C-alpha cells in the first residue's frame, strides 16, 4: 500500500504512526517518548514528561481517551490500565 505521507515531516502535532503496549514500571523508562497515551481503563496516571526531573500525578484520567503529552515514564503506582503509547 502506498504511504502518501512518507515525505511529510514528522512533528508533535502530526498523527502518531507507531504504537506500543505500556507496562508501568517503577524505574524503567518507556522504549520511546510518546506523543500520547491511549487509556483503556481510567484512573490515576503517574508520569514523567520529557525534560522533567520529577513525576506528575494526573488524577481521574477517564477511560477511552487519548492522553496527550511527551512522556518518558509511566510509573507502577498508576491505577489506569490497558495503556498504549503512541509516537
């Protein structure tokens, strides 16, 4: 199938082209910096934004949302589940 977007520059505002399952971890970084995280089952998300040195706790993230942000970590203390990183 032809990819009509192959010559377009990739930027944060573009549609993510790749995804990976996220297993929240206490210290391990995500394999890729995300553009967003798909949240299958909502709850609390403990994340670290790219460039930050401290985690942020995001409360009441609803199910079925695209949680926008450039994240490097999703911590094991998160209660949200069925997470998919998109980049």
